[in-house]
C-alpha cells in the first residue's frame, strides 16, 4: 500500500531537528526564585514513566511528517477503444414529415423512423467516438464526439422536425460534420449523411465542391444515404460525395431498407484509437496526522492522570 510513497515537502522534516534541539537548549526554568519549594511540589506530580515522553515525541514527529505531505503517484490508463470516429448527420427539414416510410406503421413519419434506426445504430457502436449534426435551413452540432452512446441516443430521441429550419442546407451540413471531426487524431473518420431531399438553392452557403474538398483534406470518408423515392433526393450528388471521399452511397425507400443500410455500415472495419495515460497524487498525510492527534490526546490524558494521583 505504501510502496512508492514520498514526501511532497521533505524540507519540512528539518523542523524535527529544531524540535529536538529546543528540547535540550530551551528548557523551561522552574519558578524556584519566586517560590522556593515549588520545584519539590512539581517533582511529586511528574511520573517517572517514559510513556508521556514517548507519546509527546511520537505526536510531534507524526505531525511534522503529516505537514511534509506523504504522497504517491497513482497511474491509470483509459482503456483503448477500437472503433471509428463518426459524425452522424441527420436531415430534420420539413420534408421529413412525410408518412408511409414504415410499412408496419403508416402513422409514423420519416423522422420518427430515422430516429429509431439511428438510435439503435448508436447503441450497437459502443466502441466508437460519435457526434451528431442536425440540419435543415442551417446546420448545428447537437452533440460533440463522445463514447457515451446512451447520452447520444437520448439526444437523437429528442430531436424535432424543423428545429433547424424547413429547408435543406445539404452541403453546409457536410462541412459541419467535417468540422466536428476536424480536431480528431484518429486515422478513421467517417461521416454518415442522411437526407431525403435536394440542396435548397440560395440556402446552402457552402458549394458542394468546397464541402467535398474539406472532407478529403481531413480524411473523412462519407457514407451518404438518400431516403424516400429515388426522385426525392439527388442520387447523383450523393454518389459524387461518396466516390470522391472513399465512401459508399446508399438509398432506402422504406424503414426496412434503411435499417439494412445501417447494418451494412455497422460492418465497417475496426481500428484502434490511441489510449491515454494519466497520473494523480494520492495523499497519505491523514495517517500520520491521526497517529499524532491520538498520541497527543493520550499524552494529555497520562499527564493529567499522573498529576491527579500525586
């Protein structure tokens, strides 16, 4: 337990030498000049036992050791994760209100189905560092990168249609996803871009080529997913994004197909993410401090007891 313990302030131990020197050279003079018989009276009340002396020295020395702060370096290491760093980009524009995407429940709109499937995908990817981007007329980062899949899945479940506007800033959302992954040092960066529409003219502030160049520069592999009927989204644009970034473009006309798409992406090869090591100081001053307080309390008790018996 105490292996590797050292003193944070070792120079404080010099006070022990000062204390011992004071014991020899700074002795209190008995008031015999004023009360000639006081010395004999005081000698009767002092025990010949060495226990009080031992307790006093032990208490003082332990207190000085506590002040010198015994500590121990306790290293710990975060477990290395194997997985990808993934930006999940979700279209929350007004067109996601369309119903009939779930064959089993026509009352659900596209966004309801997407949230369920994406949430299930997140819960399966326990070793990935994932973040979330939501877009409509503009895009924003709903969650930074995190290994906590429970928090991320909860955020997805609380998303609402139109929370980023009713139009589709498709290329801006891709650039935002790249920015989310920009600070990552992982060799495997992935963006999963889901949309059900075309980029809205005069709304998208970033040109397609610029967004693609950003992804290529940061080494982000993009997997675009178009949902709905083939004429509802720009398949050619999604294919271009995938080909130029090294990803694969997908299409899904219903919830079952979309679930199969995410299962396909789930088969991506794992890569090891660098683990991090840390060290914290574990303080042990409480142990000598406890011994010091106990010794001094016993010292006072013994002195009082001997004095009362004399």
